C-alpha cells in the first residue's frame, strides 16, 4: 500500500491496512515521515515504511507537484526493490495525486495486480484550490491523467457513491469502480448518545458563563470554512463568555486562522492543536463536546465529500451543524434542521444559538440521524467488501 500521507493520522489508510493485516495479508505500507527521516516500524500488524520526506503545505501548485514527484520516485524505488526480493500480490495505491499509481508500474509489469483508491477528485480539488474553470487546459490535463491512471489499475476504489458517478462521467470505466465508505472504525468507535450537561436541557439553559464547547477536527483549508466558525465565535463571545471552539488539525489556512482569532479578540476562546493527531487521541474531546461545526463552503470539490468527521460525531452522539453538500444530501436526504444551508459566519452564529437554546431537540435529531445512517451503513459489515475485492483481484 502506498499513500502520500502520514499513516497514523490518516483514518482511511489505517483502516484498510489494519483490516487486510487482520485478515491474514502481509501488508507493507509506504508513507511520508512526520519528521522527514526514513524508518521502518510495525504498527497494528502492518510493516510501515516512512520514507525520508515530509508533506508540503502551501499555495504553490509547482511546489505541490515537485513534492508529489519526489515521493513518487522514493516510493517507486522502495516498492520495486521489495517486489524484486519478495513479490507483492497486490499494490494498493491511494490518491492524491492520481499519477501516484505509477509507483505500482514495475510490480504490475512483473505480474502484480493494482488497486487505485481515489480519496479525492483531483480536477475538482484544483478547480477550487487555484480558482480555474473546468475548461482550463490544466484541469483537462488533470482529468486525462485521472482516467489514464484508472486504466493502468485493475480496479478503482472510491469513498462515496456520488464520487463513483463523477469518475464514470470523467471517463473511468464503470465496471472498474466500487465504493468503500469512510465509516468510523468499530475498533475505536461505538455508537452512543450520552446525556450531555443536563443544564442545557432545562428551559432557558445554563448561565452565559457555563461552557459550551464546539469542535472540529480534520484538514484546515479555506474550502472547509473554519474562518466562518471563528467569526461566529467572535459574534457570540460577548453574549456567552463560556463559548469555546477546539480545532484539531493542520493545513494551509492554519496561520491565517491564528491571525483571525487574534484580530477578532477570541484567541482565548479558540484552541488549535496545530497538528494532525491519531483519532484515538481526539475521541475524548469529541465525546465531551456539545456541538460540532462543519461549515464547508459549497463548491466543485466539496460537493463530492462526505466528511468522515460527521460520521464520527454522529457515532459518538454529538450533534453536528453541517453544510449539505451534494454528497451529504445523497446519504442524509434533502432537508434536515442540522443542515447549514448558508454556512457563513452570521448564519452559523444564529444556528449555534438555536442549538444551545434547543439542546434537547438537537440531541434527539442527532440520535435520529445516527440510527437511520448506521442501520444501513456500518463498518462491521461494509468492510467485507474490501476483503472480497482483494480476493477477487487474485483470480485469473
């Protein structure tokens, strides 16, 4: 398995690798190093090879490309060297970028099967990130590269059903496509709906000084709208001295968010982890939060995302205000009181007020979403599809 990621903080990659290892596969995972130094360790039955480079964070498309190419060269050499000593049966390559499938080219020519796992759709991501239209030559080139990468693989896995349809429209053969949802891992998450802060359920609620804890965890990027969450906290701070926002994660927008919190006078109300953390370290904060905020900006890239964090909040019984993107609509319906039809700061602030003042209703709504979604989709049964796919790839 190969991914331009930090293994311990990438839930999808860890879930798949640990699942395969637990089913008896011998798994080698090639990933980035958190400190830029190469090392090989054993984690959850997986041999983890951390290659000697870290992740690039910035706004330069050229620098991103160079970082990807460097990882491609390092991973290709490591994978092929290992394959020549003891051949792999399958090479599972995770995107982004799509051309990372070239790390499997050598083993493929020598008989290995190739599985391409499309986490995000690159054309739409780059349209949003760099502000160019779908007709731009760069986007057309990225789309052609996506289709070529899929054709090099024996099978293409993706994370949501609307994304599968989008890949098919881009030109990826439909019979090569299947979905493995980013469901909460049942090894670390169990469904629960604890009663939080009984004072919140009393008419009128607690005093303004009582803590009301908001949470977000994951990538920190402009398209994900965290500046809108900080603006909402600033608007409500005079009214509720006990309001707090915790942001666990890292990304390009992190320095700007620190500056915004200071400028708006809420640096003491907004806490940043300033790094990605394994989900096990974040779960206690999730379970103690009153409300999650996912104020995603609608756009070409975010339309095809089902936030894993949303499913993790629901599994813990934490209500979440979420922007209803195309994919959220697909799994949760056309309308819902917890949807942020306008995720902008003033509207988000109003929805936070509504949630705090109607907390009994809000927790009941979260419980209803939890029951309906996980009755249909849960990792304990859904994961068998991945294991069956690995076995199917081995057949002539």
